[in-house]
C-alpha cells in the first residue's frame, strides 16, 4: 500500500480536492477491511515492488492499479492487467478511473461508459446528465467532441411527449455551449 499511496500522491492527487485525497486514504490505503476484501497482484524488480493491481467483486472490478513512475511505459501495467484477465471468471471487467488513468484504461481496451446515462429510460436522469455536462464542456476541451456526438445521438422521442421539448432544449444548450467555448 506504500507504493499505492506514493504513486497516487504524485500522479493522481493533483486532480483531487483535499477532501478527495483524504477519502482515498481512509477508504483504500488505511482501511484494513477494504484491503482484506480485495485480491492483489504485484510485480517485483530486484525484490522491490514496482506495480500492483487489485480486484474486488470476484475479480470483476479493478479496485487499484498503480505502477511506480520510474517503470511507466515498460509493459508492467499491461502484464498486471493480463494477469487479472487470466484470473477473472467474470463476463465483464469494470473500473472507476481517475482522470489521470483514463488514457491507460482506453489503451487496455476499456470504453468510457460515463455518457451512457444520456440514453437512460428515465427522462429526468437524462436531463440531469445534460445539465452536469456544462462543467465537462468548459474544463475538458479534449472531451468536447465526444460530448457533442453523445448529445447529438440522444433520441428524446423515446420519452413521454411532455418531455420532448425540455430534453431538446437541454440538448440545444449543451451544443451551444460547446460551440461558444470552442471559439
């Protein structure tokens, strides 16, 4: 867990609030019940641990995945991930990624499912998701095209007729904001 904390503090903590960092420490690093609930694999080099991956929920969810910075881009993460794939009997493997690690997970074949809620059967969930996208559009320019496509693909006609104009208005606001901040 020393490696987990060290790598987290260097690479991921800058994307989190102080409260978020404290929560990670309390719920993962210093929580014995949590540690006992995960299955952890490690890679050692010269008797020193340089990478770890841990799963929970019978191997269906990646709970921790950290590689020492000196060993990034050397295949260690890929080997750890392959070990999880080989050991897992689950039909699907999930992860809740930090912003820092999103590209790593994409490289390993994961798909970002955060925008799937835009196709939820509940119109209020769709509207809430659309409202929350304003911060993404403003502060994550690299995600604007992804958001634009996902929002443009919403089929609001599948909801009750009374919701059509509301969802259409929400979609228009997100698309307008994308255009506005992109200029």
